[in-house]
C-alpha cells in the first residue's frame, strides 16, 4: 500500500484513496444492504403486483359470478385501488417514517430498520407493479383468453397456463426498470436509519467531514450498480426470447406407434417414414 | 331411428309440444324428414344478442344433431360469427336459450367451462397459445380442463397432430408456423379434447389463398369421418360439397335453412338467391 498523506496535506484524490482504504467495509456493507433491499423488495413487490393484477382481472359480470361473489370482488377491488393510489401517491420517504414509527407507536411493533425498509420497498413496488401487471395482462390478445375458455379452462388455469407467462415476459423490461429505480430509491430509507449505501456514506462524512469526496464515491458506486444491473437484465431478456429455430421431430424422436394411430375414425394421414 | 322420442330425454315443457309428433311417429310417419331424428347436441331457441342499441341476433332457432355437418353462410355483418360465439357462450346471449342435450346452459350455476370443453372451437385468427409449443397447445386443455394425465394427453395430442399432418412440428412455437399450419394445429388442439361437436368460425378467412386448401382438406376428412361440425364460412363450394345442411343468415336471423344441395341449387328466399347469385357468378 502507498504511504497515505497526513490529514492536513491530503488533496481530493488522497481523500478518495483514504476513504476506500479505511472505510471500504462500511461502503461494502452499504452496497450489500442496498442490493438486498432492492432485489428482495422488487421480487416481493412483483409477487404482490401479480396477485393484485390477477385479482383485479377476475371477471365480475353478472353471468360468471353470483351476487355475493360480485359484492366481494367489488369490495376487494376498491381496497386494492386504494392501496395502489395511496402508495403511488405518497413519497417513499414519508411512507418509511409512517411505517417504521407508526407501527412502533400504534401497535408496539418494533421492527429493525432493515425489515422496516424491506417492508416499505416491497409494498411501494407492489403498488407500481400492480398497474404494470394489469397493463401487461390487458396487452395480451383477447383471442388467447377466448381460446383457453373454448377448451374449457377457467380463470385461474387460463391465467397460470396462458396469460401470465406471456404477460410476465412483456412486463420484464418494466420490472427490471423497477429494480434499477429501487437501487437508487432505497437511499430514502436512511431517514429511518437503514444502513444502506447512502446512510453509510452519510456516516463516513460525519466522521471525516469530507462531503464532496464521500458522496462522489457513493455516486460512482450507485452508477456502477445500476449500469451493470441494466446490462445484466438486457442479457437476460435476450436469453429469454429464446432461439429463432426449432428442430423438426423425426421418426426417431416421435414414437412410431403414435404416428400411425390404427383404427381411429379420422381417415389416415399417417406418415410412411 | 324414426321411433318416438325416448321418454325422459325431453324437458317436460316439450312433452306437450311433441305429443302430436309422437303420435305421428307411432303411425309410421317420419315427422320431419329433413332433420335427423334424436336429440340435438346443441340447440338454440329464440337466441338474441345485442351490443348496446345494436341488435346482432334477432331470434335464432337452430339445432345440430350427432354426426351432422352444418354450414352457416351469409354476408359479412349478418351475425354468423356472433351466433357461433353465442353457442359456446364466448358471447353471453341477451335473450333466448342455449340447450346442451336439453339442459339450459344459461341457467345460474351451470358449469359453463365443462360445457365449452365438450364443444371444440376453431377461430379465424387461430388463437394458438403463443407461449406454448405445438404439442403443449394440444395438451394444456386436456390436462387443465379435462383432468387427463399428462402422458395420456401427450399421446392423444400426437395422434391428432399426426392426423392434421403437423406431428413433426411438435416443438415449434406458433410464431414459427405459417397460417395454414397454425390452423391445422388449432384443429388438432380442438380435436384433442375429443369434443362432441366442433365449431369453426371462418377458419380460412385469415389465410393466404394458397393455404386455404390444406385446411379445407383436413376439414373435409373430419366431415367424412362423421365428426359433428358447425362451420361458419365464406367458402361456398366447400359448404355445398361437405355439409349435410346449410343455414343462410341475413339480418340476424336464419333466413333459409335446408339440405346443402337444395339451398345451393334451388334457394327459396329472394335474399338467399341474391346472395348465392354472386357465388354462382364467380
């Protein structure tokens, strides 16, 4: 290691080097907490959003649901609508304060700050994802649902087997975007003391009083995180699109007995190979 | 089969209506030689459908019996497709009845999904499941709706795919197929459910001309094999040659109905004549 300059003589680059040298473990911990919150929060939020999106598309017309079921569905839809509006319409920083201190004061539930942060990020992401999922489901050709109905599949079987696989693929870019946003926006959780990257930077600054180098370093780390995440997601998307080609099955891969169904009543189109 | 209707297979309301016919049958007179005897698989009575102010179907009485091939023809906008979609409840009728073996499928609590699984449907736009390959398109309904074990469903699907000449494409995704191939897979998907009747909603209207033939060939074979079919189509020559019966729709009602040869060679209604004149001229 290079000999570090004494505190009084350090220039800007010396400070950067000093922070990296002495506080790398703080920053690393911040990166870990930030990525944990962003990733887990996005995953939980997507699951929440999927649930809300699917429930909100349950048919509630007169012939597919009885009166009791319709009232129940309408009530649930109103509640889910309120959830989406409230959490999209208030800042996550405020939500963090309300959830963390509110749960403590009103219900004597004292969460640790990381759990509270995770809760806030998840619920917040869920509200955004609910709308994205709904759009994703609505973007699927209605012919897909009709074909599923025509073979006798119900709402859940249709959703699971046909609609959601296509909708999830369509909303993947938007989901990746939520993840990247969450990497940056978890920084607001420092108001409740969650030790994510920004909070760690603030702590280092509190010790060294070197605001500019500290936050420039923190900014650079955020940029590396978001940039590499974006690249990875794009790779994953391309991979998911699958190959353009398919292989023709031959008599060696399709059992001969199946190619020549004997004695059935639709004429014979069996192959000779 | 010209015997009196078996007791108990009509609804009680019908018994009164049919008692006169029953007497005629006992006397050895076939009550209606144009229609096959026995109970229809599906029947509509006074079927109406409106979208807002717009009345598309203005009271349709129609029945399809086991083994029949019925074509529904008529100009665009005459309600043919809407009628077919009302039969398997993809559109909910505004009024009237849809009866499946005499049971009212519009009744509250009736298992609509099970009814639909007993009628296959082939769509104009194919509507293959885009996320599934050819084989799984023919398997998913069997497993998720009919509750068959996957291995059995696969074998059945392969059998029907072979019948439509698509068994070599089991691993292809729908977007990798031509229109004609997609429609043949869609037919195999419907057949895999082993339905009592198959509904075709303009199955060749979205196809390039050179692909119409391959789909019609498959449908012709199905008709010959004795499958019950209701075909909404603009392919007049096909309707004439393959159907037992033709229904001509105009303005939301069946304007004329009868044996295919009779309707095509000697239509009775002026509207039918006018419509078929274009076909005969072309």
